[in-house]
C-alpha cells in the first residue's frame, strides 16, 4: 500500500501541468477542472492498489482527457465529436504522453496559463486570484489569506472572475509579445504569491508545500527567459532563490519551526544563494529599483551573514523604509518593525505597529509580534492576550505550537520574549521575511 499523504503531495505537484494541458486541449475551463477532479479521484482509488504511475502528470492528462471526451459525447449525443486534432493529438498511451511532457510546449503550458488568467478584461485582484486558484490549485482559504480578506469575499471574487471569463469568451491561447508585456506585472505577482503559499505552508505540513516553491522558481526562470533584461523579474527570481535556500533548515526533525537565528547555516543551499546573489547584482546594475529587488536585497543581507550577529539590521531597516515608500503595505511596516526593534528597542517597534492594529486585526503575525514586544517591555498580561489571539489565527499546528511555547515562557527568565519577537513577522506574504 502507498502512503496516502504521498499521493496527495504528488497530485498537488502534478495538478498545474495537467490542468494546463487539458485546458489547452479542450478550451473550456469548467470542463478541464471537472475532468482533472475526476482523474484525481480515480488516482486516489487506484494508485494505492496498483502503485504509482511512471509519470503522474501524464497519467492525469490521459484519464482527464478521456473523462472530458465522455463529457463532450454526453453533451453532443446527436452531433459528431470534433476532429481529434481539435481535441488533442495525443493517443491513450501513458508513455507517449510522458514523452510529450518533455516537449517545450508542455513545459511552458503553466506559464502560458498564467498569462491567460491575467487577462486585462479582469480586475487585477481577480486576475491574480484566478491564477492562484486555476494554475496552482490553492484553496479559497489560502488565497484569501494571501489577500488579507475573508473567505466569502474571495469566493465571490473567484466566481465573478470565472463568470467574466466565460461570458467574454476569453481565448485560452498564448498572448502575443505586446500582450505578454502588458500582463507581466500581474503574472509576477501571481508567481510571488504561489511561492509565499508554499513558503508559509498555511495549508499544512511545510514539506508537502515545497513543490509550490519549486514551481514558482521554475516559472520565474521561464519568465526571465521571456524578458531577459527586465530587472524586476531578475529581482523576483533572486528573492525566491534566496528565500528557498533556507528550506532545509527551517524545520527540525520533528517538524517544529526553527527561527532564522537558530538555523544551521551550513544547511542553507549555497548553489541557490550564489544564483540569487548573481541575479540581484545584475538587476541592480540597471539602476531601476523595484519592490522585488528591494525584498531580494533584504534576503541577500541575511544570506551573506555568516552568523546571526553579523546581520546588518540597520541596512535592512533602510531597505524596508524604501519598500514602504515604493509599495506601501501594512505587512511591510510590520516587517520593518522587527528591524526597528533590533535597532532601537521594543518600545519604538511597538509604537510603529500600533496604528496597524485595526487593519491587521485578523493577521497572525501582527499579534505574535505585538505580544512579543509587550512581553519584552514587561507587560506580561497584555502579551498573553496578544499571543492567545495569535494562536487562534495560526495557519498551521506548527505555528500554534511555537506560540504556545512562548506563552509558557512568558514569566520565565531567559530568551523567550526575544525568540517570540524574532518569529512574529515570519512568512509575511507581502514582504521578505526577517526571521525564518
């Protein structure tokens, strides 16, 4: 018998490629989603008994294709089925499909689908939300978290976006070069949020979300091939590489969170760091700073620090200040507060985040940082209230357990408060994190 968790992780990793191929073949978003869903259900029924297929994406495409053809036949019982080349030129053999998956048109399918979802007929927020749902298969809850809105509001956005796509008959074709250039900023934002979802692992076990990070990096590299002289795409790629370089050190053997200062830096991926630093240096030579380059520069300062005490927090604070001016966001300010705490103490950091309390009232990391700073100032009762709120908003059992450990140490001597402060702004989805 196979590990069911492994099956789920495999389906998640194969989903974008399979859906993109089915959508390209059938030109119907709802049909492609339904066919893929049925293929996944069949995988859950058959893989435990029959063993894994040689290529999961090829298997899903093959089964989904047959499901979709059956759907077409049911809908058009009195009409002939479209010519085979209209539907797909693939045969039913899994081996042939696996070979085709290595062709360039398949490798670029997911990026093509991103550009399709980021259609100018849709508002920007709906473009990104649709891309996250269709391309990466994120849940409504996960997407809502990325946008800092409620699930019902995000569900409505997605419904409107799908309805708009259907009524406008948006073509699911690769856009022309001018159209790609017009949509590239939205595509970058979608890639960034895909990475953040994998990095923050709000959907559960972080190990099962790593494929999202890896897919986002792959898409960023593809995007850079399309726009090789665009410094912000270089900055985005550098940011993702530098953040992902710490993946092996971010959790311990029990799956508990390991903070940045406590990580074994020998486990950081030097190859990814070198690639990220080279891309960032290349981007900065263009002298066209943007939000992704600034975030990458923050990540680079962490990557270059051989020891935690070597971290240049003064420069990090300056970079966050520049990011606030260029791309204002309460989450950016929250991250800057950690650097302010490092430079000027907890009172200054607490004053900085106080105006954010209402805006970020439903945000886990705000209450975590507020509680840590209050505890550092000796306001233990208030700190416990804030940390209790953080636990209620935690995205995963690991995050909740980590905050509980801080509450347990609230009145004990030692580094508890400092540790909590260093964890509070981790994984913030609108800015490079400072702690993990």
